C-alpha cells in the first residue's frame, strides 16, 4: 500500500513537470532568453542565443516572403506663384502674356518707342498729303483743261485776255503775260517779240509746276528713309533683347520671343509708312506730268494767238504804209 502511494505521488510529479517545462520554455522565448531543462543527467551543449533582430531576419528567411507595396504619399500640386522655376526657364508669372501691337509698344525701349512714334507721324503725314494733293491736282487739271478749251475757241489774244481778266490761275497768267509783251513790242520786229513771249511762258510754266509739286519731296523722303528708320529700331530692340537674355541667364524661347517681336514691330511700321509713300509718290508724279502737259498745250495756244495778232498787226502796218 505504501508502494502504491509512492508510485502514485511520483506519477503526479512527473506529469506536472511535463506540463510545466514547455510553458517555461515558451515564456523564455518571449523574453529573448533560454532556459536549460533541469535534469540531473549530463546536459547537452547549450544552443546559441539568437538576438531578437537576428531571429526576426531568420524567421523572414524561413517564412515565405510577402511583398507589401506602400502607396507613396502624393505631394500637393504647386501653384504657379510658389512653383520654383526649372533651370533655364523663368517662372510663368514673369513672362508676358499679351503680345498685341499696343502692348509691345508699351513694353518697348524708349529709343524703339521714339522710332515707332516717328514712323506713325510719317505715315499720317503721307495720307494727309495724299488727300490734299489729290484734291489739288484734280481741281487744277480740271480748270486748266477748261481754260485750254476756251483758248482754242478764242479768235485773238485780246478776246482771251478779257475772258480771263479776273482769274489768277497759271493759264490766265500765260494769256496776260503774252498780251502785255505784245503791247510793249508793237513797234518792234515780230521775231524778237515771239522769242520774249516764249521766255515768259516758260517761266510761268516752271513756277506753276514747282507750286503743284509741293509736298512731293516729303513723300520721297518718307519712302526712301522709313525702312531704314524701322531697321534701326529693330537693331536697337534686338540688342536690348540679347542684353535681357544675358541678364536672365536663360535662352528659352519665351524669354527671347517678346523682345524680338517688339524689335520687328519697328520694321513692320517702317514698311507700313514707306510702301504707301512710294506708291503715292509715283502716282502723283504721273499726275503732275499730265498737268504740265496741259500747261504746255495752253502755252502753245497762247503763242498761236500772239503770233496771229502780230501777223495781223504787220499786215495793218503794211497797209497803212501803202
């Protein structure tokens, strides 16, 4: 009976030890340490203690790897005001957005502005001269044609002088100058009288031609110099554009284009002023040539009437002498 009780007590203790040892080993593993089993027999070599970090790496190496992709945090969009300019590029808010001709004129250099203003004045003067000279030439040519037809119908120089007595146009002056010379030379040889009349008529024609040509020199000057003035503004503007490029340390087209556009605007304005001036000058040259032709015909008619009167006077003098 005593034996059975001792056997039962030994079995209970052994069972408790079997249940207690795994629990102690699990707690030691959680605390990073190891506990050797308490036995009375010769203990086996102790295993190496693995640090927690290394044990984790070992567990990772043994366990199948699972990749987890963490989404990258999206950066907030930068506003145009706070954006930093990339190398070789200016911020967007510093670049010009309005490239209309008026805005380019306002942004241009003072020299380029002076050139543009001068070209605008030259263009305005060209059109004013075209309007005024067109009316003047039309009126003078119409009046000269009408007076020339009257000279063709006149029978004597005195009749023409009485018809144009109050007029002050070139044709009326031709008639009065010829009649006055005939009166002064009525007792002189008629060949010398005709020669003096021709001189007077030529001077009156030259004076009328010079007066009708007023303003033509201005048109010629504008047509010849306006392109070069605009080119000067372009050269000056491009020079300033290159200086701005060197200061900005950028060769971006957005930096270069506005300055070059402002410079080329001066050349465009020079051509706008020069081309109409040249066309108008050529048109007026042809029109003035036609007016001179009408005056030449009027001079020929006046000389014809003067010669007729001189011949009549010579016949009267011969008749009186006989």
